[in-house]
């Protein structure tokens, strides 16, 4: 059952990411300085391999989060939301900010990506605590 909860948590975060980045596609592409073709779409498109790798990496995050939750006894919706959101806000987002600062990327990119990290991890935490 633990493996299924990890898959469900990764799927929840993946779907949330799709919604997040569809809603913020234009400001994200501007902030990330994504080169575009004549139609305004990213040059070269996005390969299915990229989406598959994204899901696999989210499985890694969800698996580690499940392990930490098991060690610490996090098993309620509220605790899962807070702990997951804390992982996104206080572990992943600062790392994104560091990378973006050294890459001289706009603060807006950090806010968009850090916002997704926070919400995506909160969603993972909620699913893991419920299943």
C-alpha cells in the first residue's frame, strides 16, 4: 500500500503542476527566457520523455517524503499538508532561489517555481497522510 500512496502523491503533484504551469505559462516562459518559435510556443517543443522524467523525479520526492512521514508519525491531513508545504517552502524553494540567483534569473521565476514546489509538496503530503 505504501508504494501506491507514493504513486498517488506523485500523480497529485504532477497534475497540480500541469494546472499551475498552464495557468502561468506566459509569465513563466518570459521569466525563464524560453526561446519561442513563430507561433509563440517553446522552440523544439516538449518531449514525452521530459514529462516521464518529471514524474519519475516526483516519485523520488514522494518516496522520501513518505519515509520521513513514517519516521515522524505524520498521518493526518493537516499534518501532511503542513509538513509537505514546509518541505516545499523551506527546503525546495530556497534551493530554487539559490540556483536562480546565481543564474541571474528574475525573482518572478523563483516565485512561480517556488510556489509550485510549495503547493506540489503540500499536495503530496496530503495524499501521503490520507493513504
